[in-house]
């Protein structure tokens, strides 16, 4: 328990030192307009925040996140191939891949993956 408290205190001290060091370094730097502006092409921070947002772009982003998380689930299955039952491994990996393919087919038929209108 004592070691845990010491580690927590040490992380607190290190993080506070880094924050104070950041404040000291930040005061010495000059604040220029180019350095204070966001690093995004075509983004004007002074304009209205109520700009139209493409739902097609949003759906593509959501699809990317879904398939990215599912790929994180598929990759460890390769590692567990040596230690697991081959039949159960094959059934579970085939089921997961089929769910991915059926989901991709469903999104394709609904026009979510349509790149050009």
C-alpha cells in the first residue's frame, strides 16, 4: 500500500512540474497570429459555428470506426490460433467475418458507401 501511495505521489509531482515548466516556457514565447490559429485548412475560427456538415462524410467516418474496432477484434484471433480449439476458433472467426461481410453488404445496398453522387 505504501508503494502505491509513493507512486501516486511521484506521478502527481512529475505532472505538476511539467505543467509549471509549460507555463514558464509558454510565457517566454511570443504569441503570433499564425501560431494561435488552428492548423486546419479552410477553417475560419471567426465565422459562425453553424456550418452545414455532410452526413455522407459523417457516415463514412462512423463506418471507418466500426470496421476499425472490428479489425482490432479479428487480429488477436490469429494469435490465439495456437492455444485454442481449432473447431471453435474456426467457427468464431468465420462468424465474425460473416457479420462483417453482411454489414458491409447492407451498407452498400443502402447507399452509405456511395462516394460520388
